[in-house]
C-alpha cells in the first residue's frame, strides 16, 4: 500500500515528533533522579509516592485528561496562578500538551530506569565508597554508566508512548491544526470523515513505528540464557 499523506498529516506528524522529543527529554531529566531515589530510599514515603506515580498505568487516559483540564483550566489552581502572573492558561496549547504528556508517560519512563538501577547492586557502590567517591561522583561515574541500557529503554518507551497518546492530548489540547493536533487525533479525524485511505496510511505508519520501537527495545534488553 502506498502511503498517502496530506499536508495536514505531515503537519500533525511534525507536531507529534516535536511533542515526543521534548517530552522525552523532560521525562529523562525528571525520572533519572526520581528512579534513583526510589531504588535506594528506605523512606515510608516510597510506597505512596510509587503508587501515585503508577496511577497512569491503570487510570483511563480520559480521566487523567479531565483532571488536568480542570487543574490547568482558567478556573483551576494552576490556571488561576498563571492568570495572576499575567499568563494564559495551558489548556489548548502546545505547552499544555507537554505537561500532560510528561505526567501521563512518567511511570513508563521511571520504571525501566529504576529496574536498571536496582540491578546494579550494592557492590559497585561499596567499591566507589572505598575510593572516597562522594554521592554525586558515585551517581555520575558509577550509577549512570551502568544504567545506560535502562535509560535507552526508558527513552524509547517514553517517546513511543507519547506518539501513541490520544485521550489525554485530545482532552487538554483539543484539535488545533499546527499547534495541538497530533497524529492520533489526525487519524481519528480521517475516520470520522470516512477518509479511510488516509486513515490507513497513518495507521500503517504508526504500526511500523511501533514495530521498530519494540525491535529497539528487544536489542537493548538484557539477554539471559538458560544454563544447566
């Protein structure tokens, strides 16, 4: 099948790529220290915080989108703060999409990094301590290099998950061409308009992208073999 992409399709692809790239960078910056804290802390806050972070794994996207819409809207807490500061609310803006995408994809990025860091074990940290490495030196010189596979997996999952978002981005971003209309919303528009040929093109593109993402994840995942 030959892909038939309209100018609106390409525009939606560019908005999606920009959103996914920016969200992934922010997610990695937030998730890396958070995952390290979750992997090492003995605080009583670990369990409730982990549960809060994991809510997007089981909550319907429309529920998350609804509360974000309420929170960031003109009458919401964040919306009122921005209004008092002379700024516009984040709903139906690209910035609002970024905020929603980061919140929705956070557990999908934190968990691979946390798992990778937990697998490091205590021995490398003890060796670093005997060499008089401080906490920051240990984190940068030991933890991060050993957690690279987990960071790669987290980046791939975060990017792919953002590309595939629909409910959250539609609730808080709407359908503004060139600003908040992403590829999943554009696909929905084609189906609603009975433009099945163009819908097939976008769906096939997303299918190929998903397969490539899973292939990359398989390549970077740790390989374990059975031994007798």
